[in-house]
C-alpha cells in the first residue's frame, strides 16, 4: 500500500506565523504548564507545534517521516530565534496598518485598553487593535491613523496579524519602559524639591503597573519562545 503524501507549508520566519496560531499554541502550553516535563509531554507539544503552525491535522503529523519531522522542527526553531525591529506599517487583509505615530498623543482610554490586554496572550489582539490602526493619510514616511474605536470585529481581525509585528511592538514597549525608568530619577533629582520627590516616588511605586505590564509581557514572551525551542530542539 502506497504511503500517503502529506503537503504542508512550513513557516520559515515569524512573518509567516499568525497571531491566532501562536495564541492557539500558547493555550496548549498553558494548559500543561504545571505538568511534569517528560519526553511524552515534549513529544505531544512538538506534534501540536507542527499541527498548529503548519495547518495540518494531528493524525497527519504522526504520518510524517522522522527525517521530515525533525527538519520541520528545525525550521520552526530557527523562525523563533528572530529578533524583529519595530514594524511601523504592515498589510493586514489588504489594509495598510500603521503603528501609533505619536505615543505622546495617546489618550487615557487607549492606554487603559493596552494595559488591560497586553500581558494576556489570549487578549493581546485587543491591545494590538489600539497600537495598530488603518492608515488614513500618508506622505512619504509620514502618516496618520484612524481614530480608535472599540469594535469586536476589528479586534478579531487583528488575530490575523503576523507574529513579527506583535513581538516587535512588545519589545518596543519594554525598551520604552526601561528608558522611562532610567529618566524619572534624573528628572526628579534635577527638577523637584526633596519633599515633592518623595511624594512622586510613592506615587510611581503605587502606579507603576503599566511599565511592569510591559516588562512582564516581554519576559513572558522570551520564556515562551525559549520553551518552544527547548521542546522541539530536544527531539531534533
């Protein structure tokens, strides 16, 4: 009996991986995060990795040759080693999407929606709908984006965005948070009286959740990617 030929597309870069695929895989990983790490668990997660990122059934994954399977895991591993720079513009379902041009102009409502959703992989598409919006005017390198509106259908479409865009914006906010933390003490020392400086320090300590969210998110992402690599590298 002839062996069934299985055709699949293996993503070679983060740009080839959709946010919804990563969310789906992270749901599987999170469901087993407290389980003992065994060879059986690693094999299962490896197979789910191929199933989700290559859009193939788990049944067909088991039919892939050992050589081909290891090659696929190696390619995926290389994709997750990328360190993308901030992507300011990208195409989403035929729509030109742009990153917020001036973060200084961000509204309180926009900030709250980013903060509430950025550190949860299953909600991160909602934060991305704030950070990236349709470009409504462009002139050379300059552009403006559409006003922010909370619309569930728009948020859902953001699940189709590529992972290089998602991760690059996460890294950007982490770096922004570190720069802000470095700048605040210098500003306080130079411009505030001792009493006022102490009051501001207390305020920042109580209200530093935004920066902590960004820091936590990048650390979580880094840990997740390393975990992905260790899961399938162990079998390559």
